[in-house]
C-alpha cells in the first residue's frame, strides 16, 4: 500500500491548531491559511495549473506495473454535472509497455497539521475493456523517504480504493493507512491501517484531520479511522492523487481503461474542521466564484476567530490536548535548559519530558538548522521521531 515517494523541496512551520469558523470565502482568507482548488483548467498543459503549484507526473518508476508510463496526457479536466473536474485515466493491455498510469501532486512539500478534504469519484468498472484489473484509486500526502527505515518519513493514505482487490485481497476494499516508515529490500512496512469492505463507486467526500497526535479519517461524514502514536506525521508533505495498477495478474485481455475524478480539494492549515464545515467552506469558495485560493503561506497567525464555534467532540481530534491552553512563551530559567538532554530522533519521550533542540529549517532534522537557536521543549504526549518545532507533539517553553 505504498504510494510514490516524491523528492520535493519546500517547507512550512507548524503552529497550534484551532477550531475555525467557516461559511464565507472571505473569512477563510483571514484565518490560518487555506488551499482551495476547483480544478477549473483547460488541460494538463494549462499554464495556470503549474502556476497554482500542481505537477502532472511524467517520471518513471513505482508504484505500479514495472515499465508503465506516467503521462501528463493521462490528466484531463472534463465537465461533470456542470462543473469542471480533474480526471485521472489509467489503462493497461496486460504488459508493462502497454500500461499508462496517472498522478497529480503539489510542487511544494508544505502540508502538515490541519484539515484535508476532497470530493472524489471512485469507479468500480472500466470505461472500456474487460473488468477485473487490480486498479488502485488514491488520495494521499507524502514526504520523501531519506533512506531505509527513515524515522522522519510521513505518509497519510486518506484512501486507497481497490474495486477489484489486490495485495491478496478480494474487492471492493478501501484502505486508510498511516505510515511510520518502510524499507524496500527486503520489504518491511511499519504502518497502521483501517479498511472498509464495500463498494465506493460514485462521489464521496473525504475529510481528514491531523491534530493533537491523532489522524482521524472520515468518508461522507462518518469516521472510519483514528490513527495515533508514533504514526503521527513528523514532517511536511505533498498532496497527491494517483491511479495505478498494483499488478497485471488479473488482466483478461485487450485494453482496459479506468478513471478517477476529483471535484475539488481543500486544505485548512492548523485548523480542525468537521466534515460538514469542510464541505461548507468548499461550497463557499465555489459560491463566491473563487476557483482557486492559496493563503497557506501568507495568512496567520493562527487564532480562533472571535465568536466562532468549535467542532463537536465527535468530529474533532478528541482525546488530545488540542483544546488545552496555548503553550507558554515565557523564557524558562537557564538551569532548565542546562539540565534538559539534547533531543534525539531515536529517543522515546512521554508526557512532560523536556529536551533542548534547535528546530531544522525545513522539517528535516538531518538538514540545516533554522537559525533560531536552541529552545526548551516539553512533550505533550508519547512521541518518537517527531522533531520539536515541526509538530504539535511538543510545547515550546522558550529560548535557552
């Protein structure tokens, strides 16, 4: 269930998560920052597509059938129900050279905590040719894997839908998988997953909240997974959809073609939205005629708007300290820093333990420092491999 690791640069720092008011497109721009795209483009070569930060994949390699082609021509923008949609098309004749797969992803690796939402049309049958192929229809976020068993690797598979099964399973089956790390050879996967053994043919609203140590997955407003502990993401990621064949073992001859469509995508930075709030915010952008907005980097600081209502406990990242008071910004006594150990990427920390550490510049602990100097950090809950300053796992107690 591994999606393609894309080595992309870019970063975005994290701040405390809040509940956000929604309902108007203008309100969103004044909050913590949003990405919204209605996918109103003419083709994969539309200059606005790349200007808005999207990349149609054209490089070779996994996942999928060895020798398959990833082509920008496999991404199109037809009209469905009066609205433009992004369409991924994949086809196979049962050979690697005769297999085409599709993927669209963000050029920048800058998405971490907050709410992700997308309206997606999954399909159970091909638009042409024989049915039965092990096709994988996806929506996910991912960071690069910096070597085998990289403890900072982060991947959230919001949905991997296998209408005809695969990986030894019969279909239809849908997975949500949260990754800690993996190794290609010999294969070893360290993840946790949820699954639904039912058909998802048709349009569905997928919403995921990443907050307070919990990754909570929803489909059409119903919670289908809650993953936590060490699997909580540890660095910023890209946003991706792809459509690919797990193998050709079930192919029965001729050319078979499958599609997956995406109506819109929404990301609310550092905010916990209920599924209904997320879809309402997308509707507000569309209703205002705003086909694209990106205030992820420009908006902030992240504060709960005056008079806004928090999501209900059942739909928010419950069982977490996200509703606790804001972290203290006072400088601790120097003796606190002197007695605290240096943070270690391999260390295991429990609630209340303190470390000193200078956060990295781009979410990679092995990369350059931020230049902000060492701070004293206190663990909010059990954590491992989560760099202080880049996730909500740590409370900043101030400069050493």
